[in-house]
């Protein structure tokens, strides 16, 4: 069972980490046992969580863990030097299991180094690359991890498979005295699973000694390395968790960035990202769940059992196919018994006579041209596996050269029987699993514990300010000059309506209109939204004016001879004013499956679209305190079975929906 990320996994996941983390700010650092979580905030992109478990893994995580009450000293130091700092880069050192996070501001740059090999380590380096603090200190033969010492990377291992010259591959393997997998692992700096996949692609036995490979097998192995390297360079595609059918049931055995040929017959489950794949594979440990309520245990167990049944059914289909193919192979051998034995005898005699594999292959090719019936049946010889592939009734059949025709047929039938026994076991396991599902007791809602929640995936429009009008129209507003420009240039469609408050310092506002135009109610709510998020809120106004126009009246081109600042627009034609809209805001939550999603806008819209809501007015309460007050009030409004959804709303999410400046909750 795979229990750590390989250097190849790290290379594959790196683009995901860079896209999510680079440019974000570290809001906090948490430790759960040996797991560290960096809470990140990307302006315009929301929050994410980067998980680091030294010695094992690094990926984005969707599980939200409760913040420990008493952080250890190591975390306290990390917080002091990393919190509110910008994450400048995420890189992998060579092809090693080392990831460097460069963090800094205008004054200093620090590096957080995650060592994912061996027992692992996490180190903070100062601007001079000296070890400021480390999770573990130690003295080693080739380097020291000690306070104030210059950090040194471990010595390089092997050749980078991404850059190795193809002609060097055969030399590297031919020089080795180990088996093929160990040779590839040590010389190309690859993990065992990747090496086994290369062998599968090359059709070379992973256990065979490298010294015993003939020229053809060496060429096949080179082809396997090239093919695997090509797939790596293509990046992550359909990442998946691979399962295996055992006597105890279906077990997850590996996570991979793309489909491996060696696991083609195994049940698997694909995910939309490699981070999500690894996150699901490892799940959440007991140490990480400390102080946190867990989900409805019966519901969670039921989902787990349903997944097991689904994968067991997939396994049965694969086993049935395997049994059918093996039985068909045995039947074909018996149907062509004498000619199969002739093939095996011919090759065995040639080998015992001292001929090399290449000489045997040459003789077979000559035999084919001369019309030899035995040679004509032979499609290919695989020396590394001591196998010959023959074509019987248009079907390729693999034969072990070391066995007789009778023994090859018996092995095929035994393979079929073994698969059929597994099928029978899987069906019994499904029945037992279904019985367990029937016995599950549902916990009463008032006492049921909660699950460790996952970070909600934001909708595309949440990088803007937004609300849903009482008539069901999506209304968007810019957060700053950049999102104003994005909104007007990329998201303003011919059917939409553009609005702006009648004063400076206001966001562009757009009503998204899919077909039928909005009514007066939506227009007024959108105008109110535009005014609320303008300077009018901070200036303490009670009412304001706004106007709306059609998209064709909005232009980024100024009149001839005039200058238009970047991101600004020109409005041509008649402006349709909506005057005297109240500066009155409501904050509510949309209950969306397993999440409560904050939304702020005109009270007339929020009261219709949300289940729990309250009104906010301009005031002197600081935003941080206001956010806590809003959450407390919403929790008091929520029902017993939904209060936990409110509790799980990050304070940052409430803060994002509020206008700049202070406020107050209106009773």
C-alpha cells in the first residue's frame, strides 16, 4: 500500500500548488500531530489550505480542521514570521522530495522547506538561508540540521528522468547487477511504483536481473522509460485512487496522477485534481480531529459502505473478464495442443543448444518467410519473462517457455478458477456489507456529531461582490479597479444591464440577464447594491442615487483627444437614474447542500433568498467585531440541525461580503 508521495508525485502536483498558493497571503499556521496546515488567502480568489506532512505528503486539503487551542512553540515561531506574509514561489529542489515555499515582503524573504523523504522535516530558513528553526535537529554524514547552520540540500541521487538522454538508458541498465526495478529506482531516482509501471509498459519482468536482459529487452525497457517520461511531461490527467479486492473487502492501495497500465484491471476512482485525490486517499487522522466534532457517524459509515459496494461490483466485472480470458486461453491451448507443444519444444531445444535469444528470434523470422507452420504461429518472444506469444484462432496467447503445453493450460485454468473464487468472495462480501448497512442506526439530529467539513469550492462569480435579486437575477459588483475592469470587459454581455452609483468611488455593477429582462424591483435592488458598496457607506449617507444603461452604451474608448484612465469606462447616451435608494444592507446565508454561503445585499432580496438573515447599517463597530456579532446573531437564528453550518462559516467569508468601513447590526 502506498503511504507517501514520491518525487514524481511532487513534480506532478507542483502546478496545482503554484496556481493556488503563489501570490496568496499566509493567514495562519496550524499543527495537528505531524500534520501542518497553512491557511492561505488569495486576493480575488478566496481561501485555501496547504497541508504539509513531513516525510509523507504536500497538497491542498479540503478538510477543515478545528484550530488547536494551544499551539506548540514551533508553530508559534512559524506564525510570527510567516503570518500575513506573501507566498512568492513554490518549487521542488531538482527531482527530490523537497519543496521550498518562499515567503516574504518588501523587507525580508524567508523559506519554508518541507523535506518529504525519510522521517521528514520542516524548516524555516532566514534571508541568508540559515536554519532559523526546524522541527527536528540532527547531525548526519553529509549535512547538519542545526540552529544557525547554512541549510544544505542532501546529495543528488540518480539522473532526472525528465532530462535523461535516451541513449544513456540502456547503458545505465546494462551496467547494473541488481534487478530491473532496483536499477531504475537508483539510477533514475524513481520510486518503485513508477519503475514497475515502466516495466509494464516495456513488457519486461521487474524482478529479472538487469545483467540478464538481452538487447531486445534493453530496447523495450528504453521504450518504457521514454513512454513513462512522456506521460509525466503531459502532466496530471484523470488522477485516481486505485483499489484492490482482498478477502476483507476492497482496499485502496495507491494514488496516481494518471492511469497506470499495471493497474488497468483494478477498480479506481478518479478526481478533478491530484490534490483532491491525495486528500481523499489519506483522509483525516484522529490527531487532526482532536477537539472537533465529527459528522453523523451512521451517515458517514453508510456512504463508506456504499462506495465499497460500488468498487466491489467493479472488481467483479474485471475478475469475470479475467476468468473468461484465462479459460479461453486454456481452451485454445488444448485445441492446438500439439502445435503449442512443438513451439515450446523448438524454443527450449534452441536455448539448451546454446543459442541466444536474438539468434532464436532471427531463426523464427527466417522460418516465417520459408513457410514454417510453427514459426508462423509465433508473434513475439519476451526473453525477460521467458514467454512466447502465439496467435491461436486470431487470439494472442502468452506461454511460459519453461512449461509444457499441459502445464500452460493448467496454469490458465487455475488462473480462471482463482478469479472465480475471488468473484464468489466479493459477492459474499457485498452481501455482508449490505447487511451492515441495514443495521446502521440513525443518530438523533439533536445529538448527532458533525463531520470534519471540507472547504467549500467557490462559484466563479464569488471573486466579485454579488447577490441574487428577489426576482432571481444574479447581480455582480467589482471589488476594486482590477475586478471592475474584469467585470466590464469579460462578463458584460449584450443582454445584461450596467449600473453605477452617481458618485466617485463606486463599483461597476452588472445584472446578468439570461433571457427575459428584469423588473423594476431587480433594477432598484441593483441600484441600491451599487450605492451601498460605494463611498456613501463610509461617509455615513442614508440614501443615494444610481443609474443604469445598456451594454452598448459602455465603452473603454474615450472621445478623440481625451484620456481615459486604465479600467475606466465612458458612458454614451441617456442614463436611466434611480434616485433616493436607501443605504440599507442585509446579510444572510444560503443553505447550499453541506454549506452555509454568506450573501449581502438589499434587505428586500436577502429576505427572499436566504433562510437566516439580519440587517446592517453604517456604524462605528470595527469590522472584525462586526463579523463576530453577525455570526453570533445568525447562530441564534438557525435551527438546531443547521446551526453547525453557520459555525463553519469562516470569518473571512463574512468579511468579504461587507462594504468597506464599520457598521452595526440593526435589531
